């Protein structure tokens, strides 16, 4: 069995007195595409913040390859090859499209992704490269956010709610592009509320419910009934 | 001709105010930090200039080579060691801490240099003048203005054409996401403060050559700097230069009417512009 690229063991997360995650155990295999589903408030975004270092956790709770990253800062984790496409895209408004992409390369990791590769993937971005990122449509902004994460040449990429607030046709296009993006040995975690989209691109799925893992299974064998039970907590 | 002279002198004075203001504008733009100690840091730079010139015999402009990096280092250390700890959602802690810093700086300078007014000796540069179309312009004010333009241009260029400037803007936009991109905001803030105090060092030394100074005058320089920033519009460096010029012109025109009105008329011009354009004349326009 290959060594997991990312492993969470007994992960707890707190916002002040409020506990958002309770003893979450999860792992991502090398090259695997994992999806995490769950209702609003189930703890998906908290989990992303814990993995990327925007929240600090107890020692040993998050391991990336051979490193305990639970107490590192986000910028230190990024250097290890972990990148995120954040929920709501969160582009830098005072940076142009090209500058937003170049910020992604700031971690200085080498690999196949550079400006040319991103422009090849999303040609519209090259046309718009000198525009303010806020002048783009939602779908184009999502392309910038994805490109920005790719520019870091990550080994593991996190997609947080990439379909949120986008037109169905755009979502379809982006999901069509996904396998090509992560097909090159990169591991990925896809966080989604749209369950069928998440299952269609991933090999394995976890469901979160009120801060706990309520289901784990292979994306193609897990049953709809199991999912609704795990998702809503209804017997 | 007297009035034209006052106008031109005021414009040149505005260059000095723009140098005071540029550092304030920069750190507010990058980290939303209002630095109450900025004026005292200007005076600290003037005293450092004085010490370097008297100890080494260097010309004050040559002393910049030592004072600018020293102030930049102080800025980086100050930010990493103290000010970063105060930054957060609450605006009050940085205000209180920099206010305290201002008191400490003033009293520290008083202990070391006493309250006697001092001046940096720049030799012939202080009195040299050139005739331009019937006006006698001091070489020092002209030089100051030219330096201000060069500094603002340099900062603008740094902001929009270098990876450091990109990092400044990214961290200013969204600290969390910038952190995800591998930018350590604490380091970036340190660099911003270093750059700001480097600019402050230039302003401080030019101030020290132009007029006499003592440890208590920092507060006044802070107000002039603030006024220049607000008149020009927050986050716009060329606006800050324009703000400095407007303030300088208002002051010299006021002084022309009655010498006692110099500072007051600057404040009045500031209030007037604030009443008409609360966001300043040129609020944030990105290049």
C-alpha cells in the first residue's frame, strides 16, 4: 500500500470556544482524487483551513508526507507543495489577471505549470491578462483561481466549492477540464455541495456531518441511500 | 512676482511634506497601520543624520548612505518585534502602541540629545540658489522636490512592477489568501516598514538641513504628513505628492498674508478639501 500524501489523525479544530471538527481521521493517497461532501456547516471549509495552515491544530494531527504540518503557518505549508483554490475564488482585486497567476508561483517550486501552460489550459486568460481580475466573469475568475493554484506546481491541490455561484454550463466546463488538470500525478481534494459532480471526478469520498466523518467509501460503489443518511443524519 | 514666488516656494516645500507622507501612505496601504510615531521617526532620522555627519565629517547627503539602511533596519526590526503583534481586526492596539512608541522616542531623544535645537550642517548647499525667470530658488528646496518626485516614482514603480510590490498589494488585499500563496505576511509587513522608514530617513535628513529641529517637533511633521495623505486620497502615492504641494502652497501663501498664519492656513486648506472631497482629491487609482 502506498504511503498517503496527506493524513489526518484525530483532527480537532476550534474557533474560540466553538469546536468545528471532532477527531477527524482521513487520508489521501499519492495521485488520488478525493472528494469531501457535506451540508453547510458540516466543517468542510474548517477542514480546508486546518490542512492549509490557516488554522493551527494540535501536534501530529495533520501529516503531509513525512512532515507534521499541523502547527506550521500557511506560507510554510505552501512551500511543501500544497495549494488551494479557495471558496469564492478570492482573487486579489488590485492585481491583474497575470499578476494573480504570478503570485501563485511565488513559492518557487518547479514543475510543468507556468504562465504559458495556464494560458494554454484557459486561453481566455491570456486575452484578459492585463485586466483587473475583478472585471472578469465568475467563470473566468474561477479559471484564474485554479491557474493561480496550479502555478505553485503543487503535489496536492485543494478545490473548495469551485461550483459555488457559477452557471451550470460553466460548472460543466470546469469539471470537464479537471481530469486534465489533475491527471499528471497530482493528488487532489475536491470539496463540494454538488454530490454528483464530486462523485463523478473522484475515486473516493468522505462525508462530513457536524464536524465528524459520517461516511467513507469508493465513489463508484457508495449508494445514494448511504449518502443521504451520512449527509443529513436521517435514519 | 512676490505671490508667484510664494506659490513656487510652497510647491517646493510640498516636496518635503510628500516625503513625510509617503512612508505613512505606504504602511497604511499595505497593512492598515496608522503609525502615530511616524513624525518622531522622522526626527530620529534627522538626529541619526546629525550624529553621522558630526562623527564622520560626511556631507549630510552622503550620510544618507548610512542613515537610510539604518532606518530601514530599525523599521524591519520594529515591525517584526513589536508592531506585527498589534495587527488584527481591531484598529486600536496599533494606535496605542505607536502612540506609546512616540512618547518613548521623544523622551529617548531628549535624554541623548537634550532639548536644544540642532541643525545639520550642509555647507554651501544651504544657501546656494539659482535664478529661474526672475525668481531666486534655493538649490536645497529644488533638490528636495526633485528627490520627492524621484522617491514617489520609485515607490510607484516598486508597487506595480516588481514582485515585492505584487506581494505588498496581495497581502494588502487579502492576508489569508496571500499566506496560502507562500507569502509570510509578517515578513512582507517588515519589508514595507523598512521601505517606509528608508523614505522617512531621506525626509528627516532634508528636514534637518532645511530647519533646526528638537525632539518635540515630531508631532507637527506627523500632522503635515497625514494632511498630505488625506488631501491626496488614501492609497494614491502621486496624490500624496499633490497633497504635499497643496499643503505647502497653502502654508506659504498664508505666511505671505501674515507670518503667523502659516501653519493655520495649511490646516484650513486641509479642512476645506476634506469638507468638499471627504475621500481626498485622488482616491485610490491603480496605475
